[in-house]
C-alpha cells in the first residue's frame, strides 16, 4: 500500500486503496472503520486532503497531449505513466455537472433508435447479453437490429446492449479517439455498454488491452481483482471461485473515469432501484508489447543480415526437421546467430518495425475534420521550388518505414522508403476487423531516406537544404 500525495492545482480529495489511487472532487461519505480483528470487504483507506483550485472542465481537444492531460486530470501524465500505466488501477471520481453533461453527450440509450435506422447488425455492430449464474448468455437475434426488439430485450430480459466501435457514428468519440491514437501511437477502439438496473452483462474476465472507462449515464458498481495473468495477451473469462475477493469495489457516476491495465480481472453491474447505466470503454495497446515489436523487427533483420553473411545462407543439417527434439548443435548455432543479430542491431539507425507501422497507418482513424475531408489529402498552393520552405502538415498521421520493394515486377527487391498516412482512411470501418482496408502513401528510393527524415524532424525546412544529390531530386520530392 502506498499513501496519497498532494497534487498541486488539483481540485480533488485523494485517498489510497491497495495498489490503486482514487481521486474525488467532492467530500466522500464517511467510511465506517472495520472491526478490530475482523476481516471486512474492500474499503477506502486514509484520506488525504488536496486544496481546491478551480473546478474541472470538459476535455481539452486542442492537442493529443492536452486531451490526455484533461482526461486524467488532476493526475499529471508523468505520475500516471510512472505509477499506474501497466501497473495498477486509477479511479477518478468527479462531481462536476459540466463534465457529467459532456460525458452524457458522448452516447445515450436514446441514440440507439437513430443508429438502428442506419442499418445495424447483430454480432457486427451490436451484441445483446446477460450474465446468468456467472456465465455469459448471448441473446442476439439474426440479421439486422430492430430498435423495438432491442428495447424489448433490454426492458424485459434485463439484457445489456453492447455497441461496437461507436466512434464510427458519434463525432465527438471520433474526435477523442483520433487524438488518443496520435498520443499513444497505437490503435484506440471503444465499446458502449448499456445495462438496465439490477442486471449484469458480462461475467468476471480480463482483457488484452489497456482500458479507460468513462461513465456516461446512471451508475455502475465495479469489482476489480488481482490479475492471474499480468499484462495478458488475450481475453479470458475467470471463474468466481478462482479469483477470490475483490481488491477494489466502488460505484462510478457520470463524469467519473476508471483506468486499469490489461490482465486486470473485473466485473460490473447496475445497482437495483436506479436508472440504467451507460459507459464507454476506450481501449488501446493491443499487441503493442516489446515481444510484438521484436517479432516485427527480427524477420527484416535476418533477411538483411543473410544478404551479407554467407553463414546464414548455409543449409541446415540433413533431417533436422525430422528430429523430435532440437539438437545441441542446432541450439548452439541459433544462439550464435542471435548474438550476432543483437550486435548488428546495436549499431543500426535504420527504421524498424515496418509491418506494425504499416498496420497502424492502415487501420487507424483519419484526422477529425468538419466537411467532406477533401482538404486533408489535397495539397494547397503552388508546387515548391528550391527557395520554398516546406513542412509536414499531418505529422501525427504519417509513418516512415524501410522495406523491400513491393512492386512484383521488380525481381531485385531493392529496399525502398515507404511513407504511409491515414488521411484517406475510412472512419466507418475503424476497428471492425473483417472490413477490407488498404494502405495509402508514397514510396521513394532508399537514397531519399535522409531528406525524408529532415522533413519529419523539422517544423519547416528549405527545399534547397534537403540532403539529396541534385536540385531536380529536391524539387521532385514534393511533387
């Protein structure tokens, strides 16, 4: 357990829970102390007062960093990543009517009627389910979702409605998640959960993503448990008799935020006698571990090294693939190759992770805009000359990679520089998985990599200062 610390400028009350920090913007109710020598349920620990200094305000959407700072306010981003990210939950409870009203505007139960009229389908867009005796019961119908049937299942069967990826249709969620993708450099998805009073949608489980919960309507009672698989790489249900007692237990109200790392076991229900609950789960960092990055990097590294090292091109021993166990000779050989690759990697300054970068650029949200978006991908003004100054307009939506030429007619497979962007991505297919996507961007000879890095690293740069051999190359880079 660790004690709360005073946060300058925060209008909040801070009190510690074991392995979790809770922030409140109003005076919490007094908690009856546990009886001496008697085990009690999870309760808040000693409270530490923070002096008020200006009330919380709606999210700052001017920049990716400003958005995240306001999302977790009054916690500072440095504190968040040092003490909570991938480590332990963070609960921020607020009593701010302005923020609560803003959160409620992100998605309401009443939004479902108009959304269903646009052609939603069970399984793809909507799931209907309920937790019964610790197990998930799916109540989906076939085909298109009809609002009257959806509302009937909600009212009569006490079913939870899960709406997939609402940022496809709700502009403000698009605006939020697009900036969070810029901030994290990772895909950011979301799901809305609408649960009637006295009901629970999902049994205890853990996820393979970092989770931010925003409570939008009503109240939701949460129970969190210690992970059985820290920083899990896959989703899994957990039986009640295996997870023990909750480590944390609390109720979220509109305007509140909850964060917990992937692998955190959790379940939530809407209290009886109250209105329905609506919350949105914003998730990120799926398949974004060092292990994923290593897998993405090492194949290209082996390919390049084999071109220069004849030992890597030599054949494996006869019948090696027929062996039941790996031989000592093969193990020693592979270990030596890995050490050689590590030495090569230490000295490289090449752009790594081509596939992860490309996948991110292909599947993320386009920049938030008003209008038809034509201005995003249409250059303005005259083509630049040698004396012109150029800059990268959508830096947060561009990635640079180096890889073999993907032109099938080129048998030499020389390395090329690829510049991928998300300006033409379709918001309607974001995070839908089974939807076809395509990459957008440009390719350049490897000799252009230093000039492209110059543009990337500069707020503005003169065309004549680019690191290219001829003036023609310098001008053609922008055309």
